[in-house]
């Protein structure tokens, strides 16, 4: 096999101290691997900006779906986020305990509940979403606005069911 001459690939060579200073990656052009690295960078930024709030990317996603879809069922959240219903239940319980979300009985199915943001939850979400937008902007800072828009479009296209 020939060497990858990609500008994104780096070569590992010993520095004067004997420690490697550059790395050759056989995955430098792998979309899946690059998605994973981008996810790590996005999550690092998320945790840095949401530090101290006890919010994870998944709990924020659950909360954002409830705010955007008042009356949503927990099962719909699990389906949308591809997580187990029991994990959604634990995250919803935390949001209820924090008085950001309330459960209301589903009139169509009395054993089920529908989720609604509280007034305090809506206010907290506005601030969290502002911070979320800032972290997204930092993630895309090396792209033009058109490139960022195209990236989002392409990611949405890849995720079509």
C-alpha cells in the first residue's frame, strides 16, 4: 500500500527528546472516525460551558425536546434520541425534581404521561439554549457561515431514515 500524502495526516517522528511529535493516522480520511473526533470536541465544549449545571448532552437534548414539544411522551423522546426508555425516565425524573418539567396524565392513555416545561423550565431553557448556540458557534469557528450551513445540511442528509 502507498503512503497517504493527505495534508490532514500527520507523521510520527521522534523529537530530539526521543518522544514522538507527529502521528500518521490511517483514519485521517474516515468519515466515521472524523465524526467521532468532532463529537468528542463538541462534548468537550458542551461540558466546559455547562460546567456546574449538572447537565449532560443527553439531558439537555431531552429537556430541549420537551420545551420544543410540550406534551411529548417519554417514549417519543427515547425514539428520537435512540436511547433506552429507562434512561429517558431517569433524565425526566431529574428534570421533574429540579422543577423544570411537569408530568401530566395523558387523556388518551391514562397510564401514560405527557411532559411539559414549567415557567422556570422555559426560562432556564432559554439561557441553556443561548449557551448551546455559543458552543455550536465555537465548534464551527473554522468554517464560513455557508460551510457551517452546508455541514448541517449534509449531516441531516446522512441521518435520514
